[in-house]
C-alpha cells in the first residue's frame, strides 16, 4: 500500500490530538513540527495554561457544539480506562447572574449557564440546583459530572501515544506554511495540517486576521476545593471571571481568571491575581477554611495564557494553498480541550478526503 506523508504544524492539544488520530491509519506517515512542545511554558503556547475542563459553550447548531458533543464520550472513556492520562471526573457547579448578560464573560458562558443547557443529556447527572444551594448573588445554578484535565500529564500522554504509533516529532519555526513539507522525513508532504493556534494570525500563507488573543490569567494552588465551580461574571470587571478547577494526580487547583480580548500581555497582573484568589475563596470557602483569606492559599505559580480566539469560531476546513492541500484546525479560543477530539476527528476526515485527491505538497 502506498504511504501518504502528512505534516502537522503545532504540538498543542489540537496538533497532538490530530496527529494521534491520523497515526492510526497504516498508510499515513505523520511528522509533527512545532516551535513549542509539551514541557514548554511560553506565552505563544496556550495548551499548558488551560484549566482544563469540560464546560460546553458552543451555540446550538454550531460546529463548536458538534465538536464538544463528540468530545465528551472520548474524555469520559480516557477518564475511565486510562488513569495515566491525567483526566479525572469531577462535579461541576455552575452559577448564573442575570446582571452578567452581555458582558465578555457573560457571553462566553451563556450556554454553560443555562438551566436547560443543550448538554444536559451529554454530561451525566445534570440537575438544576434549588435556590437554597445558590450563592447569595446568583439567580440560577446547575450541577453535572464533568472532567478536569491535568495538562502537564495529558499533553505528554498524547505525545507518547503518537510516538508509539510511529509519529516523528521535530522542532522548527515556520515562516510560511509552504515550508512544512521539508520537515517530513521524506522531505515532502501530501497534506499539511495547520494547528498553529494563535500564531495562525502570523504564519505566511495563512495570516488569518480574524484570529486574536483572549488573555487568561490563572493562579495554581495546592489547596483543594473538591469540586469545580464558576459564575457567569464578577462585580470587579466585565471581562473578569471566577472559576475553580481541581486537577487530578496532584496537579493542584487552577483559580481563574479573565477573558481580555485583544491583550497580548504575557506578565501576570498582581492586582488581578489578588482578585482572582479572593473571588475563588468567596465562591468556594473550602479553599481557605480557617481564615477565608488569600494568605491561606499555597501558591504553586501564577500564569498567563493567550486563548486563540477566532471571530466565527474554530476553523476546521481544507484549502488549496499553492496548489496543495492544507487542512486547518485552529482558533479554539477557551475550548480546545473540550472540543479537541471532535475537532481532531473532523480534521482527520478532511485529510483522508484530501489524500484521495493525491495531490503532492512538493516543496523539497
Ligand atoms: P497551542 O496550544 O497554542 O499550540 C499551538 C502550537 O503551534 C504550538 O506548539 C506552537 O509552537 C505551534 N506553532 C505555532 N506557529 C508555529 C510556527 N510558525 N512554526 C512552528 N510551530 C508553530 N480549553 C478547554 O477546553 N477547557 C478549559 O478549561 C480551558 N481553560 C483555559 C484556561 C486558560 C487560562 C487558557 C489560556 C486557555 C484555556 N483553554 C481551555 C483553551 C485551550 O487552552 C486552547 O483552546 C488550546 O490550548 C488551543 O490549543 P492549540 O493546539 O490550538 O494551540
């Protein structure tokens, strides 16, 4: 059987998941080329900074919703069957405040906060919380079983699965997408998969001007809450948020956050960090049971990640560039993990479709 060469650009959660999906086909030889790899912490690399959990936000009928729906069973399977992948089940409690409608955070969490959420039949144990279980300033509440992903374990785990299936990994920085073929072991690729996240806005041949950063700031602490929780907004700023996510395998608890559209700032803002920590404690007193104050938190690190936002949602489609096929899989904003498998499988389908056209990417 003829072997087809595929180069995946990017080793974030989308690049790795897509490479793993493709590596299961015996007639496909996959090379991943990437500026950053699991283990790196860099402002240009969103994946390590994520919470990360499954809190669906896709609008009904959107591709994002389709990808989120498709991803849940795989995350749940990994959770049940693959303890070394760093994914564990955790209860979620989601609270809505009517006054957050229309704010940056309110819009982001609009679907998540609905009491008749579309995912009520996807995530298990969905229930509407009675008023007695709501925080004082909240108007709605739901709970369901979700997963939390320890990204420091999960990304290397996917990398390892790829390696086991024969995927080759190379470090490289591409100026132009047409340079990708040269990174394959055979020096040419039949299809290139573009998983460059935020940097799709700067990659020659792509230069997607609808991609921009959505800055998120977090604090990783050793304290435990026992469940994950969030609200639709805060009283501090329209683009700030409060969320608490407990990672498995002693990965600590991620406290967030914010969604600052258009900000490339890589350094943590100390004042925002204080607000993040106090809001988290106020929502989740179990984090600091003795004093209810920030001083009781044991901080592992402060962090900033830039979500790869894209007007119109993730781009998962194929395109001819310089006469050869490129499959795009980028622009997953704050939902690259919860939509990752659905999106990777769609990219896989598009690659197989493109390979049928057998059009070589002939850059040597
Ligand atoms: P990235 O992880 O940024 O990877 C891009 C890759 O492309 C990198 O390896 C980079 O080196 C490579 N690359 C780019 N350009 C080039 C080039 N020119 N040459 C070579 N290599 C290149 N999502 C969830 O689902 N659930 C959550 O709870 C969640 N929480 C989050 C919290 C925070 C604070 C943040 C910042 C994000 C969160 N996200 C969450 C979103 C999630 O992290 C992103 O959607 C996801 O990581 C995007 O993955 P990616 O692979 O597209 O991009």
